[in-house]
């Protein structure tokens, strides 16, 4: 084997080991990555508070505000899906009639839905589903607690870390690290500001569209679109499919459901693919392919938190690549900006 082939094999083995490490250590690495992202966003608030109140009080207020925002978002999504669930229970007869209608149509075409349901959806499946949901909720709660602890520690030590970097003997390396950290924090803050504004706009437009279309629970669909828009691609997809299925149950017509599906997709496309990139500007410009890959790749490694944090990880990685001449070409290649 040539030296070049050996280096290639070594690189592949290293990549596999890194991916395995990221996957098996996800219970720690995912909360740490999320907490670093949160620290970068809320640090300006703590810094502003420290000019008016003692440092410890500023930390407590910053953490309280952060926890309040997370709690409100969690409450909104639980309320919205709970509202939809209650509507489905109250309209069980309508749902049953639609089920019988589609079952008869499928069985006329040779698809025995009833036997398939009996074979695959039984009491054991229901118990496993409940256990799976319970396990995921427990895992999500554990993730939030660990991330909150790391966020508190990060806010406590951010000043110390900055001074330690400044004291490095290699002043050029210290300057590069501090400059990259500052740029990453600025981009994270801009990313969340733009994402929040677009999420609010998406929620309002979806709410208005649901009202115009005669879709019940318009407020719930607007809230779902608002909260899930924070998760690129996956969130908007869920916020589009669920109202479409609901429209199928409410109207009993696949044509009207298709109109709802088309309208929601137009909204998501105009806001997410046209308006948001222009507001975000060139600083956050990332290849759409890379964004899609990052969302699904990190979702595969770390689950739902990975889907949320995937794009910020890409932004941080590209910003680091921009700092060094030897890796600047990577940032240029993977950015969404057209170079002249």
C-alpha cells in the first residue's frame, strides 16, 4: 500500500472513530454543544446586567430568562398538540367514518387493511409505544437538566476562559481563537434573531391561512408552525403534514386537503427559502445542501437536539475554517455565497 493510500485509510478510520464517539457519547456531548450555543446567545444579556447588578445576580437573572423561554416554548407545543388531540377525541365518530370509508376503498383494490392492522397494531404494540414515548420524554428532560447545568457553568467561567486565552504565549493563536469565538457568537445571535422573527412570521401567516381555509384550531396550527420552525426542514415538514392530515379528517375530501397542503408548502417556501436568506444576509449564508445534510446527520447522531443544533454547528465550523488560510477554501466552497 502506498503512503497516500495509507493516509486515506487512516483518515477514513479516524472519521469512523470520531462518528462513533459522537454517537455513543451523545448523552454528554449533545447537552454540552447545546449549552455552548445557549451561552453564546445569552452572554450579551448577562454582560449588560453585570453593569447594573452584582455578577451572581446577573447570572441568576440570565438563567431564569433562559429557562422561562424554554418553558414557554415547551408549554406552547404541548398545548397545541393537546388541543389537536382533544379535537380528535371529541370527533371520534367522524374519524371512524373516514377510516371505514378509506378501508372499504383500499379493500376494493385488494389491500386488506383490517388484517394488516390486526397483525401489526395490538396491545403489545400499544404498550411498547407508550414505553417508547415515556423513555423519550425522560431522555428529553435529562437533556434539558444537563444542558442547564453546563450553561450555568459556562456563564460562570466565560470571563476566566477569555483571560486564559489572552495569556497564551502564542499571541497569534490567542488572537485567532478570540476572533473566531467572537464571530461565532455574533453569528449565533444573528441566527437565532432571524430564526425567531421568521418563526413568528410563519406562525402568523399559517394562522391566517388556516382561518381563510376554514381549518379548525387555527391558533394551534399557528403555534405549531411557530415552534417547529426552529428545527430546519424537519420542523416545517411536520408543521405541514399534520394540518394536511387534519384537513382530510375535518373536510373528508382529499382535494381540500391537497389545497391545504399546497398552501402551507407555499408559505414555508416563501418564508424559509426566499425571505429568510435575504434577511440573514451573507454572514450566515450556507449551502442549502449542507444545511439539509447537517440537520439529518446530527439528528441521526443526537436525535431531536441534534436536528436543532446541526445548523449552528455548521456555522461554527465554517467560521473556524475562515480563520486559517489553509482551510479558508472549505468555507468558500460550502458557503451559499456566489464568489466573483
